[in-house]
């Protein structure tokens, strides 16, 4: 049911007609109705009052459907964020759609996985394939987008926006190398550059793009925040072309 998100589902304005038709088709044996659900517009902000307005619409729609004799095996309105932030008594329905939390990524804006006791179940790593020394003032990246403020080393990681690394990640994201954070300074189609500072690392050293490296954890939400988004967008960006180890 579309209660306000405007995505999939049927709006309340035509819900009565749909419920009546569905009940007739179910009675004839043509279909079987098993569930009813909606997606909240502020699923990642469970305290937003819009959610309660949408739930009120959903309850009205459920009542209309029941008035035509429809009974549901599953009714659900809650995602990972709502399940983590609301008591069970406030989770309307009998089913919860756990999605992002299954990956150990916080589904709630402004909070870390650690805050909720979640452990990331995936990591993304790549070797550094080139290390070079550049002097202060050197400009690198497309359109000379980054200027080195001091002498130092730059590392080349063979992944880019064709692999799911956001092009504008250089606005404030890090990777970890040997347990130390290093800023992403430029992203190209199939490679990106990191600032290694004054201490070089050998070619072949592993850059942890997502996941834990010693005491450092690079969270998907860290990268999401750097591009004005969330961790779920980061997680789904990494395509089938990347080698996977289970």
C-alpha cells in the first residue's frame, strides 16, 4: 500500500476498489492474498511524525480490506531502523523487514554500527599497486581537484567509480592501511588515490576500504556521509565484477 512514499503500492484513493476486486478474485480461487505492507518515507528516522501519519493511513487501508473479508498472513510496516529504535509494542504488524542491519550496518542516521551492537559482515579490500613521492603544491586528480599541502607519498588503489567507489568520495572519506587512516584524495574510473603522508608503505600493502583493520574500522556510513548519503548506498554499489571470498 502506498501511504505516502509514492513508490510501489496502491493509494488510498483507489484502495476500496482494489480491496473489493481482490476479495472477489480470491473467492473465485484465482488468487490468494497473503500479506499487506507499506514503506515509510522516513524509515531511517523513526521519530519523524510523518511515520505516524502514514501508519494511520495504513491502518485505515487494512480495515477496508478486512471489511471485504480479506485476512493476511503477514502485515508489516517496520524496517531495521524501526526495529532497533522502537519497543516491540510499537512495531505495527506481525513481521519486520530486516535489511541493512543484516549486513551489520547501522540503518539509523547519525549512528554507528557499534552503537547498536552490530558487527559488519563484509569487508572490501584492495592492494596498493603504486606509491610515489610528490612535493607540496602538486595538484592531482581530474581537473587538478586535490592540492598537496605538504611533501608526501600518494598510494594508488586499483578500484574506481566503475567498481562502485563514489566519484566524489574525496570530499571526506578514509581508507585504512596497516591500522592507520588515510584520506581518499581523488577517484577515477578504475583507480583512486590516497594520501599516505610522510611515511611510505610498500607496494602490495592492503588498503581496507570497508571493514576493520586493527583498531580502525571503516564503516559504510562513513563513506555514505562523505557523499551526502547513507551506508546502504555504499554497500550496494560494489558490483558483481569484484572478486568475492566467503
